C-alpha cells in the first residue's frame, strides 16, 4: 500500500486569486438585414420569443417591402441594385440596410404631402 493519502479536491467553485473577469463587450450593431432577419425582429418587437411563425412573418415583411418599394428603393442601394420592380421574380437582397429595417420593423413610411 502507499503511504500517500487520497485527497479529493472539488474544483467546481474554487475561489481564484486572479483578477475578476471584465464585463462582456456589447454586441456589435448589425448593419445588414435579410427578410428573415426583419421578420424575426418584428416578432421580437411584439414579444414573440419563438420562430414558429417566422415563415408567415416573412410573407408579411415581403408585403410591406413590396407596398413601400419606391421609398425603400430610393433609400437603399442594395435593393436598387437587386430588384427592378416590386413584383419582379428576383429575390430580396440579404444585405438590406438600416433604412429598410426602419420601414419593415419600425413602420417608417414615405412622407405623403410635398
């Protein structure tokens, strides 16, 4: 037999002499959005935590973008390059900008009177 004693160390919560870890960096702001990102943001804004209804919300987002196409196209170069008309068969770009986010999620619309 050995003359060493068995020592069990529970290192799950061993205090450390090291400095405390610094706080996490804040999340980088997102600059480009796809239709799915916009739909997810609309769901989260309403307080829906799951993505069960994401496909229905994508249809709603496409409808919003389609109905405000001229306003979105004028202010977002990626949409201007990707789509010629609101009803063409080309897909919506996956890198739409913050202006398009404001239209789809925050409800920003073109000024009516000039």
